[in-house]
C-alpha cells in the first residue's frame, strides 16, 4: 500500500468511500472509474490515479468490484481500526459534534469531552461525559487518544492545543478561527465553514 499520497488525493478518498457506500446491490457488482468520475464530477484519470493509491486494481472493461474497492478504501483510511479521540470545548459547536454519529464510519470514537466551565463539567452531551480540563492528561492516557477536536474560543485555542501536544495528541481538528503553532510531529487541520462559504461564493 502506498502511503505517499498527495494530500489533495487523500482528501478525495473519503468522498469516493461515501459515494460507493451509498450504492446498493441493485447498482451492480462492478463500478468503473468513469462511473465514479461522472457521479462525482471529477476527471476519470484523476479518479483512477487516486484509487491506485489504495492498491485496489480495476479490471479492464468492467472496472472495480464495488465491495473490494470499499474494503480497500476502508483499509487505507484506517476505518477498521478504532481510534479514540477527545473533544475540548463542549459549547454550541462542540455539543453538536458530540451528538454527531458519523465519526464511527471512519473508525473514530469520540470518547470524552472536556470544558473549563464548571457548569458543564459533569454533564453528559451526546452520550459523552464532559469532564474538567484538569482531567485531560489522565483521559488521554487512559483512552490512548491520539486525536483531538478543539472547539474552544479563539483566545483559548493555542493554550489548549499546547496542553494536548504535551499530553501526546498527534492530530488536532481545530475549529477555532486562529492559526495554531504546532510541533513538527503533530498535524493540525483547521476547519472553517465561513471561509469555505466565502470560497463557494467566489466560485458562483
Ligand atoms: P461556545 O462559546 O458555545 O463554546 C465554547 C466552549 O469552550 C464553552 O463551553 C467554553 O466553556 C469552552 N472553553 C472556553 N475556554 C476553554 C478552555 N480553555 N478549555 C476548555 N474549554 C474551554 O462557542 P461555539 O459557538 O461552540 O464555538 C466554538 C469555537 O468554534 C469558537 O472558536 C468559534 O469561533 C468556532 N467556530 C468555528 C466554526 C468553523 O466553521 N470553524 C463554526 C462555528 C464556531
């Protein structure tokens, strides 16, 4: 399996996976790169190149066996290994994320949440316990969590992330609208719905 994949291709793999999972047996056993490309409005060559990273091989004329391709994508994306994640900031956005059931599709399990507000500590949101930030080091250790979602106000985000780095978190999904300075061995991905909307607006 080739893990030396460009980030842009990597970003498309869950899109392929979602699409393939949405198909049913009635859609047939095989699917071609052309059919995937046309459904997702992408170039066929691009689709074939992206899928080649997952080591799934299409068959001439018929294409890929859909279930095999799904399995290859799941394997590549690590969907079958359960990975524990924690969330910091159980406010409006954090609560919505805690209630979201879609992480499991990718093998991610948000195990606990942490907040600095004493009124929130001790509550249960989306079935997850909200604990005090002072419990973060223990929680990360106990759950062997390597991933964290950060949904705290911008002014608190860097300090929260620094603490998470020190506790062994290796990947952060940051929703706070601030650039996070991170050590080299950590990956921080910033999610900004507003910026995406602005990009969308500029495209229409
Ligand atoms: P909120 O105020 O409802 O929630 C923030 C939570 O963080 C609160 O529960 C608060 O007690 C907690 N908190 C504050 N400081 C903390 C600390 N040092 N440690 C742990 N918890 C702490 O805010 P909301 O609306 O949920 O937004 C959260 C963050 O996400 C903000 O930075 C906001 O700007 C950002 N945001 C980003 C979006 C995006 O598209 N990326 C969309 C919406 C919000």
